[in-house]
C-alpha cells in the first residue's frame, strides 16, 4: 500500500508542487486570513485541481502531459473564486451574463 503511494507521489511531484503553489498564492493574496477562509480556499483549490483539468484539456484537445500540471495549478489558485462566484449567483444571473446583459 505504501509502495503504491510512494510511486504515485514520485510520478506526480510536479503536479503537487503546482497545486500547492496555487493554493498558497490563493491564501496569501486573499483579503480574509481566517481559518474558515483558508480551509475553504484549500478545499476548493484541491477540488478544482483534481476534478477539472482532464475534462478541460480533453475539450480543448490539449496534451495532458504538457498542460496538466499548469492547469491544475491555475485551477487550484482560482478554485475558491470560481466556487464563490457560482454560489453567490443564481441561474437567472448566469443566463443574463450569457446573454451579455450583466
């Protein structure tokens, strides 16, 4: 079990550095430095960095080996802002923005 974990960590060290750096930048540049905000930024960053790089790269027809780590870091850095924007607005706001009225 630990061998598999060690192998995975060794293979994905640059992704971990990119995601950790993105989360660190997100926390450092935030206005609110509370435990709640920091925890939210870490969880949102990890969620977006783990779940969304592959679908985005597949949609854009890009090579995950080349762009995967950079996109994971970018999503880790902006994950909290994306989640906050989605939660603070509703479907009517999304439709208005899509139509260019907002």
